[in-house]
C-alpha cells in the first residue's frame, strides 16, 4: 500500500502510469529477487564453465561453442546494452539485474556489519577503479579469453562479496563506493528520461499529518545504495529498485526530459572535479586508448622501434620475459603471448592516449569556460557534462567491435556496421551540441555564448577525430 493510500492525500503524480509501474515493482519484490538470482546463476555459468573448457579453434561459432557463445553474451550483448539501459532507464540494471549487487547485498545481510571506513568514501575511487580495471583487462585480454574474463569479472565479484561480508548491514557498500563502473553508470544515468524523485513538500505534508495523528508512521524503505531519500533528485546514485516507491507519498517514478539533469544538475549532487576527470581522462581517454591500441599502426611502429633499440643495446630480457596468464596474456597454443615489452607498451600507450585526449578536451572546455567570463572551476566541471553522451557512445562503439567481429566470424557480412557507427556519432554529436547550447545559456548569452559554443564544438571534434582514426583512418 502506498503512502498516498495510507495518508489519504490527494496529490496526483504527473505521470500516473509511470508512478503505478514503480508501485507495482515495489509490490512484486519477490519476483524481482527471483530475476536477480536467475541472473546470478546465468552469470556464474557463463563465467566459470568456459574457463575450464579447451580454447576454441577457428571453426568454432557462437551457437556451436560455449566459450564463443559466452564471449558473445558478455562482450557482444551484455555490457554494450547495459550501457544503453543506463541512458534509457537509469540504473535499473543495478537495482534489478546486476549479479555483483545482488551477491554483495546478500553477503552484507549475513556479514559483520561494520561501519563504512572513511577511506572507502573517497570520491576518487570511481576513477581509480575504472583506470585499474581497464588496464588489467587489456593486459589479460579480457575480450578474447574466458580465463581473462574470469580474473577480471570474477575478481570484481569476489571483491564485492568480501566487502559485503565485512561492511554494511544488508546494504550495497561495494556498489556505492568501490564498483569499477559505478562512476560511469552515475554519469550515464543523468541522461535517462525516468528517475525517482523526492517531492519535499509532499514529504513535509506527510510528516505534519503523522504529528497530528492523521497518518500512520512507517519505517523507512531499505535503500541498498544508502541514499538520503529526502534529498533524492539525481539519477546518478539511485538503483531504480523501487523499494521507496510511494514512501510518504513523496517518492515516485517520474518522467523528465532526456539529459535535463545535465543542463540543471541536482543541488545535492553538483558537477565535481572527479566526474570531470572520469569523463575526460577515463571514458574519453583510457577507454579510447584501450580500444585503439589493437588497431593502431602507431602502436605497431612504437613496438618495432622499441624492440630494435633493445636488441641494439643487448637488452633482451624485456623481449624474452613473460608472465602468468592472469597477469599478462600468455597462451602459447594460440600463438598469443605478451612479453614485458608488449605489456609495458600497452600500458604506456593507453595512458598516453588518456593524457592526450584528456588534455585536449580540458583545453577546449577551458576555452569555453573563459569565453563565458571570469574563470569558474565549478562552471568548468559543469560544461564537461555536455560530453557525456559521446563518452557513453564511445564505450558502446568500442565494445560493439567485439559484437561485429564475432558475427562476422559466423558468416554475417555486417557491411552496414560503419554506416551505423557514423550515424550514431553524428546524432550523438548533435545532441552534445544542443546540450552545450542549453548549459551555456545558464551562464551567458549573446556573443559570449556563441564563442563558448565554439570551444565546446572543438571538444566534440577531438572525440570524433579519435573514432574516425579507429574506424576509417587506420
């Protein structure tokens, strides 16, 4: 029963059907839990079983080999469309489907229940975790080998359970503070056209009725990601689990204009320097470098020049030394072995790409910021929000290369793939320009706004150039 029914208030939601959907999800928690544990079972099967099977040969196909099928599910469908779901539905994946979230919360219910330590609340973890996971994933060839997926995804899952066993009391401490993709999901969820919103006036009206004996006080919902519900206005941290739907007749699932949170950020969750770093140096830097290096002729030339230099100076150990497969790709039977030079250059290339992209984008945004008037750091962080759609699309396009490769291996020609990529990049760039124009309107008008838009257009151009190189230039 919703708080509206309990209190007898007559306030109506702006979208009754959407609010009713949220209430229905709340009433059917057991069905959602069944879905969660079904996903956990599927995740465990696809992650564990292929790691113990022989590696597939060139004749293996998606529907004839479990290892290839698992790779297609994880990297061709699962992760690309999890990102799409963030843009369409907010963090519904986190609250209803994510296996790590379900396992961490379940572990927390039987764990030690210790308080969250201050170090875990550090705002920089989303950036550091994304950086570390991306680099390690490339070193272990996470997209190509099931054992690589096991150590990266499985390691993250084990860490999530371990954190749940120690910290919190039935909460998702891992998800809120340490999950490697928490920061990315928080950025993309700002684009979603639906969110849970706390109506503060309705909240206060309900409290007044409780004090006057006109309504019954009910315990607070079990918010797993530890959100102060009264202040909930941003989609970034909300897992869309619907447990709070109808609480105090103030919590409802509501519609909003796509990207509206980018134009007008939540007062309780304004743009921050860490989000700026994660977007410019992470999503538009580290991630692009991770997808670039396998296609980059520059990486090949750098490797050849480095190898020649080492041979000429009789430093052969970087060329002869390898590492276990769980540290660095090592599959001799597949003729795929990274030596220390490969691993070092891989890391260096990705980090260099991050520095170049992040610096160029920061410079463009700084020009736009200065064109608006007196320098403002907070305004700079906010301007970066306009690039979030391109950041999300870039990771989707990078992951989709695995989708296309596997489908081509099964005989599908996929001749339309690059045309679709171009259409997505053009459409997304137009959206970013529109968001830029709207954001700039909050700070200036006239010629200042137009000059600042030029800086934003330059930033968009830098991102487009990076993807042009990968799909057309090289």
